[in-house]
């Protein structure tokens, strides 16, 4: 049977973000729409392929707030037609109080 293996509940969101890849190639930035987020990571759609385990910085662009910058790595990539659904695992979990302050 299916078991929920996630440590934190995942929430649907609509937030803009800038994703910066820090890999062997020169850093590349991608403007995207975040579709899911939890205290441990987030998911977004991209039209470029990322490599699993690539270190990234995520700049969440949330109106009426200072920009939130989170560090993480690519945890999953799922091909969906000409696009990819990409999962990022944060290097450290967002504390619950901070998570509620940002997204509550």
C-alpha cells in the first residue's frame, strides 16, 4: 500500500521564485512559479532539465514581504511533456513559526 513518506505536509501555493543553479557550469537563473511548498522543500515547473543533486538557491518573491532566500538541492525531476516538475529539498528545514510567517 501507499505510505506517505514526507516529513512535512505539502501545501499548494502560487508564488514566484528565482532559482539559481550552482553547478560545474556557470550559475544560471530561472524565473518560475512555485506550485507546492513544505517546511522541507518545494516544487516547480521548468522548461529546462536540471540534474539531480545540483545545489540551488531559491529566492521566493512574495508580495509585501522581503525576499526569502533558501538554499537546497535538486531532489527529484519528473518529465511532463516538454516540461519538468522539479522538487527541491532545502538544506535545512524552515522552522514552523517562520513557515507560518512567510506563507500563513
